[in-house]
C-alpha cells in the first residue's frame, strides 16, 4: 500500500471516529479551527464534559496524526484556539472563579506551558487571536457592556517559547446591545497601563498555574 493511501485511510479513520463521537453525544459538536503559516489547520473539538481533542490536518485535509486529548478539568471551560505565523498554538480556558488560563502548544500540539490571569470579576473572555508578531489578543466583555482588548506577549523564536506574559490593554464602550459598530463612538482609555493589582481588569496579574 502506498504512503499516500495509508495517510488517506488514516484520515478517513480519524474522521469516522469523530463522526461516531458526535453522533453518540460524547462531543458537543463545537469544532473550532485555526491555521498557521504552514497551511496546516489545527482543530479543537470540545466534548460535553469540556474535555478537548486537538488535531492537525494538512492542506489536503489529511490527518497528520498529531492528535492530543486533554481534560476535563474541574471548573474549566475551553473558549477558543489560535495559531500564529510561528505555527505555535494558543488555547484559552475560562474558570468558574473568573480567571482564565492560556496554554502554549508547539506546532505538533504538544503542551508546553501555561499562565493563569485573574480572576477578573464581572468580565467574560469572548475570543482570542494570534498576531503575526507572536502576541496574543484576548477580547473581554463586561456585564455592563464594556469591552477590553488584551495584548499578551506569547512570542516564540527558533529555540521555543520566549514570551514573558506581559500585557497591555485597551478599554472600549459600553456599547448599547453590544453593537460595537454603533456610530463608532467608543471611548477609549487605559491603553498601555502597567500590570500591578491582582483581580482587577484595569491591572491584571498572572497568578499561579491551575493544575
């Protein structure tokens, strides 16, 4: 059997497992994806118990076999996945105490490190994106309608992860009914403030890692 056929059958087999899991109710059906500069696509599949499966598919939708399964973790909910131009992946988790956890995964989705921020009472993480310079953007929404955009240093070089987790932030809003385009009249404050006080969105601090 040729190498190409073996990889195709592996991909089809993995797809069959996924379909069976979805149909059985093990998975919630929520699938998030992110692509790096290598043209591969990273998938995050969220289960009903908030455990996750992470896959990598190449440009021909062939499963490369970098499959990893994590969780569930008590009080933790996976929010999103983002892969940068460096082909390293960031996964965002939210905890019931209002804190978040950012995971760093290498190009093969091996877990490398993590950092906890918060708790940020009254704020909820909405989404994340990986920037070309290796920084991570995390968008938050407050219960009163304000938005906050974090820029977190998660940079990687040829030796691996070198980010120092430092961050800056910007505040927007509030916006009526979460209409972020309403008259483009957002007030903006707080960009570039230093990190000082724990538990305060205006001065977020990284706390000890969740286990």
